[in-house]
C-alpha cells in the first residue's frame, strides 16, 4: 500500500517530521511518501493561509502518478473537499480523522491548537463534521506553528500547560492536538497527563489504511464529481 502524505505548507522540515510520524504509525508494508509544495505559505494558521495554500496542494496531488490513498497533513483539513474531486482514492484529513477517533475513545474532548486565529476554522469544521457537541472547547496554546520546528523552544511545555487547563476547566476526557507539527508530542503528553492525546497524522494514516483495505472509493456523484477538463490523479 502506498500513501501520499501531503503537507499543504512549504516548510520541508515540517514535512520530514510529519513523514516520520506517518511511518511510525503505518502498518508493515505501507509506503509513506511525504511531500510539500515548493512554494506558498510556510505555515497555515487561519483562513487566509489556508486559501493561499490550496492551489499548490491541488497541483501537487495532480502530479502524483500512483497512490492508494491521500492524507492531507494540515489540521485545518486544507483543500480536503477539492482534493476529493481530483481522485476516487480515499482522501483523509488529519483533523477529521482525529475528531472521529477522539469521539470513539471519550465522551468529550478538547482540541489544543496553535494560535487564536486558527480556532474559528477548527470550530467550523467540527460543526461541519457533526462533532461539535462532542468537543468541549478548541483552545489556543499561542504557540506558532514554526516554533514547533525550533530546538530548545518551550512549545511543548506551553502545549502541556494548555492540556492541563483543558482537563481542569473543560473536564476533557481526551485531547486532540490541533496541528500536524505537534505529531511527535502525542505520546509524551498522553503519558504526562494520563489521558488519550491524539495526533491527527497517526489517526489519518491508520484510517486511510482501513479504507484502502475495505476497497472504499470516493464517490464520483454529486459534490465530489470530477471537475470538467481537469487532470485527475492516475487511476481516478
């Protein structure tokens, strides 16, 4: 099985981290191909960054020759619906995957994301996915995405402190980490706080594998019908 893990931002070091997390979660025999566009926003923190990154993401997907499924490795699920129009292979957003997994291991969960301007987009997605009632609160740690790339940063400590507040104030039973750049923190934060801490990259990889194993394809009817005249991903 071959999974394309597409980071919509252009920061290669983050793509390497995401790829490592995806490979750690993947089953034996699953090949992970982690890529990012050559240009565009270096991080995605809100509606504007998201919109600016979509063209590069879709172009990148269109250039792929083969993949059994695609993982969109941005917690905003950037370009997710548009990507599903380009292929009948499963396309999984890390935000949507993490929310669904969290709802199956806890009665209620909180999300800890990066900056406050990222919060409304995540709240919008929770409503769209029908999971807003299961999420107590989307919290910002005020850790910028690129801070997660700096060795010696106190980003993990600040994210951990926000998780502590979510447990105490929200009575959250699980935590979803609201950024692909936090993928390497889930294990240690889960052990530290004694509750499930979910990383969307790992959740999406496992969900994509399951969908491929069940031979599920994206519907070609209605909203995900192929756009006329567009180059589609091979096999679509």
